[in-house]
């Protein structure tokens, strides 16, 4: 059995859960539970494996209580992201990671669609299936993001249908990635399983800020450290409080899937995606190694981020032609499948 299934199958349900800070949409079956924050870019704030009461989504110790507004302070060094980053799964589009100008529109770190209000457009139920559709219109660009999430009574996996619509009469190039931020007990002793051949490190403006060798390209998963040149196995999730921190990009994938796998628990969390839409996968690993703003030495994090583009600033990606184009008055759709699994290698059914 590839997917983790336990208990008696029951009809999938949707309900609302209110806290003093936010209103969350909860969708669940007998195997897992997902919480969604529509007003904060449709963020996935919790993704729980019910049998173990294990949540794969990281909680930011400096993001509680959850915030939806920036501080009335200068915005720099990614603070437009970190002020409201409580730990979640959000989407990054159209400018990829770096803040900057998008054809005249000033956009912050990871873009605006991660934090503008989305609305729940529909909740469709049958005896065996639940489908939720969310819609997020951009404020500063003519893009609209539509997300459909489907869960079934007898499956441990959730299906995603992600569509970017372009309302303008001009085609728009975008850097588009998924940004799940994983944390919790599954990470202790875990490793990344990704069918990649190559690994790359961004050629940062300040190489001294990186633990790995800036600009390096080589065979996955080994990367030399900046100081001493020791090879770091980037498939190993750094232990909490290890002082490790790195960000890498995987390429030349033989298939579109990845897994955070814990051998001791015989449990993993998997992602499957359209390789033709997302040919790259980024990963940020943090074991307390960033001891200044914004984490101050805290946090135990791993990510697998399917992406349309290399890591880079939007103008550089545009000049290199390394962007996905959304047609004029058209759209591009990507599908994904996610969930807890009991084997480390995909694909999972």
C-alpha cells in the first residue's frame, strides 16, 4: 500500500472554524485534515495526519498571533513577507522570490497573491467526494488565481488544480512556485527524496551570507560548504538546533514528485506535480542556522517548492527567457497531488 490509510472511511466534510484572529475553512476525511485561510492568499495553515495527530505545516514562533497586516514601519529585507508569515503553504507569483518591479507594478517578496484576500467560490459535496474552489484576484496585476482542492472518502491524497488567469490583452511572463513550509515532528531524522540529477546554489550578491558555496552546480545531493569545502548532503533534513541553513535548487528531474521521508516513523509527506509546468524544485532547509532577522536562530524547516523557473531576480529571468508565459486573455493550469504516504518513492496513487 503506497498511501497511508487507517480507520473507517467516512464522507468528507467541510466546515468553518473561527479564532479571534482569522476564519479558517476546514476540509477533512477520516485520514487527514486541512485548514485553509482564504483571506490570507488561500494559505494552507495546517495539514494533519489524523492517525498520529501529526501536522506537517511549520509554526512561526514570531508570527503568533497570526497577522494579516504589515507593521506601520519601513518595508525592507523581506519584511513585507515576514510580518505576516505565520508558517503556511502559500503560492508565489508572478515575480518569484525577490521583491521588485513587475512591468511597473511594485511587488514584494514572493509576490502579492500570497497575502491578498481570496474568496471561497464554491463547496461541492457528494457522498464520496468534496471539492472546494477558491479565487484570488491580484490587486496590482491583471492576474487571477483559482485553486480547486478535492478530497475523497477513501484516499489519503488531496488533488489540486491550480489555474492562473490573465485578464489583460498582453501575454504575461511569470515566475510561479508553490511554497509549502514544512515543520513538526516528521522532520526529525527525515530526508528529502527527489528524483533529481542536478543541484544548484544561487549566485548571491553576498556569498558570505550563505553556508554553501554560492553559484555552485553539481550532482544532487552534495554541495560544498563555503567554509572548508566539506560536502553537505542536502537530502538530509538538518536536525533542529544544528545551526544549519541552506537553500538549493534541484533540476533535471526524471519525474515531478518529492517526499519528506521519516524512516523511523515509516511515514512521509509527498508532493506530485506537472513536470512540464514546474521543471524545477527549490528547497530551503533550516535548523536554527539563521541567527538574525527574521528567525533569530529559531525554527526547524524544510521545503519542497515546485517551480516554473530557476532561482533568480525577475529581470534576470526575463532576459534569459526562463519564465512561464500566461497567454493574453488566457490561462495556464497545473495539477498536484499531496498527502501522507507509507513509501518513500513516488508516484503515489
